[in-house]
C-alpha cells in the first residue's frame, strides 16, 4: 500500500482563523462546528503560526464557543497550536469540552514552579479521572509556539482504551482508559477556556485547531506539526514521507518530511556498524537502500536492518559481534595489536580484544621457547564413594617434563606436595619437574 490516509480524511472541524471562526473542514459540510467569539476574543494578526490570523485571548473570560462536538466514545483526535503570553501560575486551557471534560488540554504550573505542565485530562465514567502531562521549562513555554495532538482509542468491554498526547510531533505520554469504562458526555467545545473557572482562561494566541473522528497515527501527528512548522495549512496539497529504522540501533534513514507534488526526494537507508540493510516495508517494499522518490502520495515506510553475520577479517567473530558486542574492528583481525586475534581473545585466552596484551605475549614468547618451557599435564579428575564408610574420594594425577619430552608422574604424596581447601576448591602445591626452566605450560589431559 503506497498511500496512507490523507491528513484531511475524516477531518470534521478545522479552524484556521483566516478572517473568521467558520469551520473549514469539508467533511462536515462546511457549516457544522462553526465557532462564536465570546468576551474579548478576537481574530487578529501578530502572533500567528500559519497564515495571517489566529485566535487572540487576553485571559479574562474570552474564548471561542462551539455548540456541538464529536462523540467522545468513538475514535477522535484533536490538534492545536498555542502560544502563551506568560507561564501560568494556575491553569491555561487550550481547549476543553463543556458539560463534562472527556477532551481537555491546557497548561498548568508544575510542582517545580520553574516548569510548566502541558497536560491532557479526561473525565472517565465510572472510575477515576485520568491525566497525562509533559513538562517544559517556563522559559520554553512563554512566548513560544507549541503544538499538541490528542489521539483517542475508545475502551471496550474487553480492552482498555487510550488517549495519546503528542507535543511538537513527538509522543510524550499516554492516558489509559480501563476496559469497560467510557468517557463523560460533552455538549460543546470551548477553545481557550475550561467552563467558567476564573484561573483557567488562556492568555495568548491559538491557531490551526482541528478535530477528526478517527485516531491519528504517530506519523500523522508528526505531519500536522511539520505542516505548521512550514507554514502550511492542513488542507494544502502536500505529501508526507514518514521513515523509521528497525531496529533503531541498526541504522539511519533520511528523506522524511513534507513535500510538494513532483519533488524528487532522495530516500536513503544507511546500515550502522555491524548491521546490513535487508529491505523496506510498507510503502517502499522492494526498493533498494538508496533511491529517488518523486512525491505523488504520502508514504510511511520502515527500513529493516539485520545483524551482519559475515566475518570480514577472518578472526572468528562476526562483524556484528565485533562492532556491537565487543567494540572491535570488523576489518582488523587484531584490533588491539597484541598479536592475539580478536576471536581467540574472546573464546580461548579470555583476555580483552580491545586492551593490548603485548607485554604478556612478549613474556610468553621469551619464556616458552623450546629450550626453556616445561609441561605439566593434569589427568581427568575422578570421584569415588567408599561403600564401606561412605567417604567421597577425589583422585587426580599430574605428569611433568622439564624439556617438553616424555611426561613423567609427579609424586603428590611427597612431603613437598600439599592439597588445602580454598573457598569452593583446593590449592594444589607440588614440586616442579625441574627448577632450571622459567615457566610451564599446563595441559588438562595427558598426551
């Protein structure tokens, strides 16, 4: 499927505040959900996000009144741009249903008074009212445009519902509506107030308010934000490309954005270290990692990356293990330059492939030459139980050679040999086969 739903699909209310308070959503027939200014509310220029006008409120009892609203217990979404003239000391409501508050969003002074809660709230019946918020510093709230999208999935008797809050195109929080519960009823929609409570009037400008009777996706929430950032209305003909990477650690994608028809868009999926590109899903299925898309429809697609199982340097570790697990170099068999291959350090020596063991290698090379090294071999241990007295016996033997010649038994019953308990094991001390060599190699079995 190449084209997802257009952003205007099921758009039932859209106030762009260009010259008036009329609803400009064609899905509603153009007359339903028209607004009426209350108090000192005005449509004016100045603080505007898109176009030449916005709803300007002075925080003293003014708002836009809409006398009907969508059913809160069917899928719905609401978006709005807002710019507060100051950080709230109480609450500033961007929009709120009247009668009850199943659909609600506003600003609220946070417990840290240097921050502002950007907060959604819902009236749940029966049950406890629920909320979700996202904090921004007061300095990042006042005199700054932000955008909210609330996207609702109703609860059913069997499954919980949700109201997801997106701020500036990013998912910030989710409210859960328990299974079997509903949202309270509403008899209207107010932009810029919460009923008539004195500390809840919005002080600032609000622009580009829209309502859908469907649940917007995360990609669509991002599109509404990007349209506002580019000064585009919701009804302008633009195509939105939303790309993602799976897994997110596997690589990066480029080409996401909002484009006019006919624009050539470079689409690129770049695998990260230790990963390979394996394909696109959804709208770009079958396309190579890099290609050009001529914008003719909105597209949502994900680039899939998988672990790179090749072993480019032949050291016994896959490229994924090198780059991701051990942080070694996939094209260098000896990343730390100590003459021990990375794979051997991981599977044999137990040393770090990213920390040089050159001094140890030098010591081994100088001390385990044929005329200096000896060999001590440990037989496989054997455990037996004495049926007469129940005692458990451990049997083992050692053999050694001073010059890597034939192995000879080492006498573990001599006075110079001892076995003493140590933690969960034993310390074994015995005379070396010779005192003329510098070091010995320990083998686990006789040869």
